């Protein structure tokens, strides 16, 4: 909790920098990055001892993917989300005001959904229980947490009014000033669960998901900083959210941890994040979108995640309706590996990163266009 060092600024004047959010965003990112970089080899060794890696998700249904990639990935340890979550929490403890309710909501979401993902990975990889937790059980646990977060936000006096608003980009005033209770809770559940599962679907190539998470975290750091700054929020005509600046620091920690993890997750990956990381990161991003009232902006900033999720929905729906496939394979990143003129895994990843950066910049631009 280095933030409180600013209280000693009367004795050492330079300690006042610890109260500035901008400084703590950079510090949290740097701390999480160094933590990931230094402890990454330790986590990789420990996870290798626990498991031999996760079988390719589409091995049985799409053997062509195994032919393209070979069997090397099956020896790569998963559950690397433990490294990401540990780095984020370590940096957060050092640089974020621990009593901030917005931070507690986002961090609790990351921890709970990370635990759900870990249970799934552990059952699947270590105990070799087929597909791990059933999709139904995972979904119910995600919904349970979304309902809990929604109810808490709608009960607490400090968050009740904002949580019930429906804000959309381009409009200065709320589209709906006060959603009915069930509608408000349902919307919060939709955002958190949808974001969590969308990141999970994107996690299918070396570095793909974590690279896109980093761009979204950067964009949300900017948005959270603006939402928590009364002058900026007024100038940009955003809903002012007291204490949202701490979420910017949290985003900085996610960005730093993600970059550190990418050091080991880039092709050829030494470790995979697994459901432990993807469910946790997606849920945390969704929760922050709810907290700073940028739920619809998340659709743009996280455009890659939206495209990946929509490709699965379209593929499944069209196949049930017409017994035909729209894509060579879904999620979308696998389509580009198996189309007539296929891209290599590295090409898909880097091109998706580029698109993700463009989406993030567009999302930041929306702060001004109202």
C-alpha cells in the first residue's frame, strides 16, 4: 500500500507523487510486468509438474488443426492464469487504495471467475476428467456472480443510481435514466458473463487473447481515469464515477501482468493461460465496464472478443438451421487457419492484435464524440 507514503510528504516532498493516479497506473503496470517476468519461469516449472498440457480444443472435431500445429502444444502447461492473477493482485496491493469499493468489486470478480476457471482446468488437466466442469455448471456460477455483483451495486448508496442507468456512446444523457431492478441486474449479468466467455473463446492461439486483453486494458485505463476525474468527466460529458481512478490503476496492473505473461505466451508458447486466466480477465473487464458505465463502449473496445463470440453463435445457429457451416471453423481465428489460403498462427495473432488496437483507439475516440 505504497499510496499512503504521500502522507509523509511533509518530511520528504517527493513522496507526494504516490497520491497521483497517473503515477500509480505506470507503477502498477511496471510492478506487475516485473513480477510476471521474474516469477514466470517458476510458475512454468510448477505447472509442468502438475500437468502435461491441455489437449487441443478441436482435436476430435477438426483434425486439420492438429496437422497444422503438430503435437507440441500438448506438452505446454496451462493454468497460466495463476501467474496473471498473482501479478495483478500483487501490484494492486501495492498501488491501489484497498478500501475502494469499485476496485473490490473488480478484483473480487477476477478472483471468483479465476477460481471457476481453475476448477475447470484442474479437473480437466490434472485429474483428467474429460471436459472438466460442465458448460452448464460454469455458466451457472458465472450468472450467480453476475447477479451478486448486480445486487450489491444496486443496493449500495454510492453506486445505486449509476448502476441503474443505461448509457450509450454518442449520447450525452442516459438512454434510460432508471432501469427496473430485474432489467438492471440482468444487464449487468449479461455484460460480465458475456465478456468472460468472449475472452475465453478468443484464447485459442499463442498470445492472441492476452495481447487483445492488453489493448482493452489500456483503453479502459484511459476511460476509468476520465470517469474518475471530475473536470475531465464534465468536459467529456461522461458520468462522473467517484473513485474510478483506482480502476485505472487496476487496468494498469492488468496491462503490465498481460505484457509479462505475453513474454512467455508468445509463439511458441511456454505456457497457456487456460480458463483460469481467460474467465478471470474477461469477467474483470466486463465488471469495470459496468462500474464506469461504458458497457456499450466495451463492444467496440473489445471488438475482437465480440467477433470471436459472434462467429461461434453464427456457426452453431446456422448449422442447426441449415446444416451448413458459415466458417471453416469457429471461433473466428481458427477459420483463418483452415480457409483456402490459410494464414499461419503468427499471422492470425498479429493481425488480430492490429485490429484490436484499432478497436481500442476507436473506443477512446468515443469519449469525445457526444
